[in-house]
C-alpha cells in the first residue's frame, strides 16, 4: 500500500500525459519501448515527493539524451496514464541510485 504520509496528486508534478486510460501492463510496455533505460519501482516510490500510484509492477523509464522521465500513474476513477516530465538536475542519477541493479 502506498505511503499515505506523502502526497499522491499527479498535478503537483509538471508532467505531460502521453497516453491515457490504458491497462497498467500496456503502460509498462509503452515505457519500455520508448526508454532504453528502465527500472521497476516499488509501490511506495515517490518522484518529486509524489508517490506514484499504480498496480505493481510499475516501470519508470529514463531518456538520458532528452533528459526525460516516463512513468505510469493511476488516478482513481480515471485509470492509468503514461506521464512524461523533464528531468531536473540529479533526478536521473537519483532514480539510478534508488532503483538500479548495482
């Protein structure tokens, strides 16, 4: 279950919706197909202090050259969407450190 002590509102993140109202598995496939670098997120993982809501497994994708981050987000009553945001300095490195294999 997500950490209820952290905010869950996607509107707090300046992100663009790429695809909306798709099954979570398709969101993961979409991200994997577009971002060569991707990682599985635990259910309570937060991006910019906003807990990413969704059904595990959830994938976050890193587009290093474009400095973009792709991630799924499930909004109750709205379904799952794939979001894209510009990475802030250090954000990609944080994702790698938090979720990388080594």
